[in-house]
């Protein structure tokens, strides 16, 4: 019986070894494929890692340059805004001085001369119609003087805004309500 048990054990072991041969061959092929894969990975990983490091450094440099450009652009915009604000302040100051000069010096002198001329002519024996037409002519003269002062200020500011170094791309425009906006103030009406 011992011999029969050993024979059965030998046959079972032989069947097991014969059945495991394809598995052992498949394991050998898998080991060879894994070895070739590891060899190709070992050959490619250092180059890929170096490329990734270079890409990371270039990306960091690009981000720094973008930050510097952003800072430069911001400073340029702020400088332009300061220049526009100072130009606007200069124009406003010039317009205020021109308006002040017209209202304080030119209009009173013209008004005095026109009134004295009207008083001289009123003493003459003119009809009422001539006197009324002279008064309306004086009022038109006052309006024309005020409009010419305003037009001169607008023309000067327009020339200033149209200069080649000006930051205003539109070439200048009129502020306010035009000829009727500030003329009433200048006339005292």
C-alpha cells in the first residue's frame, strides 16, 4: 500500500508539473517583458524628468516676466492718468483765468464805453427807436465779446489737446453746454 500511495503521489506530482509548465512559460515571458519595460523606463525617465524641470523653470520665468510687464503697464496707466488730470486742471485753470479776465476787465470797459456813448446819444434828440436799436446792439456786443472770450478759451484748449504728445485720442471736445452754457454767467444775466 505504501507503494501504491507513493505511485499515486508520483503520478499526481507529474500531472501537477506537466500542468504548470505553460504557467511557468507564461511567467518567463512576463518577466522578460517586465525587464524590457523597466529598461526602457530607466532609459527614458531621466530625459523626461530633465525636460519637466526645464519646463518648470521656463514657466516660472514666464510668470515673473508677466508680473514685471503687469507692473510696468500699471505704472504707465497711472502716469497717463496723472498727465490727463494735470492737463485737465491746467485747462480748467486757464478757462477760469480767461473768464475772470473777461468779466473783470474787458466787459466793464466795453460796458462803460457803450453806456457813455448811449448817454451822449440819448442827450441828442434821437427818436426812441434809435435808442432801442442802440441798446439791443450794445447787448449783442456784450454777448459777442463774451462768446469770443469763451471761443478763444475753447480753441486754446482744443489746440492743447490736439498736440502730438496729448493723451486724449479724440483730439479734444467741448466741455459743458456749449455757447449757451457759460455765456449767461459772463454777461451777468
